[in-house]
């Protein structure tokens, strides 16, 4: 279902969508209660939407961009595809979050990468100005492919490959490769 440029402000309760839901440049204020989306959810440029529902099922990826959603529900901790929260106002994610794809937090006010995070692909924290040091990363983080940490205050302390390796060891993070602002990434696998 494509609700791009629609004047709709709220979805009906217990709505079920047998496919993708595209909500772009709309006046939507509420996604409704008990929303079920069999495939992917895309929310882009919805300036009136600042709450993400606690009771929602999305069978695939979730992409939210340039939308002022302020918090992520603790009840949603398993994503079957990618999770893109770029340019949202989300500053915290639940412990134990599992993303079976890419986790993209670019340009968000995220304060800490949560404990027990699993990302099957890559994690992007580029432009996250509240990630300032080791304390910004929780325990037991696993990123199977790439960690992108460019354009963050954390970069001030990661001037060399040895600094990056020390950072990864100190956090106990398991990661395949780190992209940290230099021309070549550091491989850990």
C-alpha cells in the first residue's frame, strides 16, 4: 500500500497489510494500534509522526527517514530485515535488539549502542554526535560485517589503526571490519 503524499492522519486499528507499506510525505500522526505488515515498512518525511506504535508486526525491513519519531518501543527487539532510523530523533534502543540485516543509525541523537546487540550485516553510526567514547558502546555487541563510525566525536580518539583495535578490544565487540574515517578499513575477521 502506498500512502505517499496522502492527507490521511491515522490508520484504522488492527489493520493488516499483505505486502509493503510506504508512508512518505504525509500528514500522518498515528500508525494505529495492532498494525500488521507482512513485508517492509517505509516512513519518509512524515513531519507530524513522532510516535512509533508499541504493538506492530513488520515481517521485513523498517526504514524511517527524516521523521521526528522520538523513541523506539522496547517491545520491538527483533527485526527480520534491515532497520534504518536515519535522521530520526531516537536516542535509545532496547537491550537485546537483533537485526537480521543492516542497522543504520546515521545522523541520529543515539546516546549508546545497546547491550547484547546483534547485527547480521553492517552497523552505521556515521554522524551520531552523542557517541563520544567507550561508554557509548554496550556489552556483548556483535556486528557480522562492517562498523561505520565516521563523523562522530568518538573519531577524535581513534587516530590510528592501533587506537581502533584497542577500542574494539576494550568494548569486547565482535566485528568483521571497521570503517573509521581513513582510506582503508581495518579487518578483524
